[in-house]
C-alpha cells in the first residue's frame, strides 16, 4: 500500500485532473468548436488531444489508487 502522503497527493492530483478535464469539456471545447480556438488559444484538435491525454492520466491514476488500496 502507498504511504499516506503519496496517497493523499495522488487523490489531490486526481481531483485536479478531473477539474481540468471538466473545464476543457465545458468551456474550451465548446469555444474552440465555434470560434476555432479555445480560451487559452488551443485549436479544436489541440483541445481534443488534451482531453484524451487527461482522460488517460485519470484512468492510470485511478488504476494505481485502486491497486494500492487493495
């Protein structure tokens, strides 16, 4: 099992990743879809790629937390 500090860090990081994903899906994706670029200047394809990367990071971290929590 992970030590408590690492576990707490990972849980906090998971929350941050989920928040970032939610922001991208709710704001940047829609903005980029209609304007051609998101609030941070990313194109629609770049927003999609970032969303995919975040989803992958979230899944990986969830797996690690699940495995270490058992």
